[in-house]
């Protein structure tokens, strides 16, 4: 009987300790999450010089423009839209790094700064990346289902990129 009571008491203390531990841990986690909200990278996009925007430098059919806007501009232009959840630390660091890397590789907002060989190289890149399903980055799609490219979207974009590249080469 005494043994039974001691055993019960012991498990009671153990679970109580466990509960306390979980509480402290959660409190710590929540405070850490709150504190890191004050530490964020600068996500303000540089102002876009409209004369350098791709649409000011080449004719883009409407449907192509809309598709690029929907699927690519967030990472490949200064027209990035930042939904509220994208600004939560620490996720914002991951997203910001993709946006920065994306703009370094291809930036539709500074298209006018590219020389002809570079434009052709980028158009060639668009054709292959889209054809191979590498772009838009898969990590982007769960939160942006509208950016996903169907087979016909892919064909439309790759056809456009190839034709635009050919037109540049004969100019
Ligand atoms: C979520 C961000 C994101 C989206 C959306 C996105 N990209 Fe990218 N893209 C990147 C990153 C980051 C790179 C750099 C290479 C890498 O990390 O794979 C890249 C690289 C590229 C490159 C290679 C450029 C070069 O010359 O090195 C092309 C071309 C490209 N993307 C085209 C597109 C197109 C077209 C779309 C829309 C259909 C698109 N991307 C959508 C992030 C993105």
C-alpha cells in the first residue's frame, strides 16, 4: 500500500516536472520568435527605372507578360509582392535570399542594362529553365498555386523565349 502511494506520488512529480519543462520550453520558444521579429533583412525593393523594364525594351504579347508577372516577377524583378507571412522571421531570410539570388541571375526591371548577347543568353535560359520545369522554384508553388505552369503555359513561354531570341539575333 505504502509502496503504491510512493509510486503514484513519484509519477505525479515526474509528470508535473515534465509539464513545467514543456511550459518553460514553449515560453522560451515563443519569446525567441517574438524577439527575432525585430531582426529582419531589408525587403524594400529598389525603385524601378521604367525605361529599363523589359516591356519598355521589347514588345511582349499580353498573355506572356501576364504569365511572367504571375510566375516570375516576385523573384526576377523589383516588382516583388511580399505577402504578410513572407515577412515573418526567420522565413523572411530564406525568401529574401531567393529573391536576391533570382534578381542577380535575371532581373526584368533592369533588362535595358543588358547588352544583346546577355539578353539572348537570358532568353535562352528562360526557355530551358521553363522547359525543364526548374522555374518557378518549387518552394514557391505551395503558397502561389497560380504561378504553377501548365504544359500549355510552358509551351507558350518557351515558344516566346525562342522567337524573341531569334528576333534579337537577326536585328
Ligand atoms: C521563388 C523565386 C523564383 C521564382 C518565382 C522564379 N525564379 Fe527563376 N531563379 C530563382 C533563383 C534563386 C535563381 C538562381 C539559380 C538557382 O538558385 O537555381 C533563378 C534562376 C533563373 C534563371 C537562370 C538565369 C541565369 O542566366 O543564370 C532563369 C532563366 C530563370 N530563373 C527564369 C525564371 C522564370 C522564367 C520564372 C517564371 C516562370 C522564374 N524564374 C521564377 C528564383 C525564382
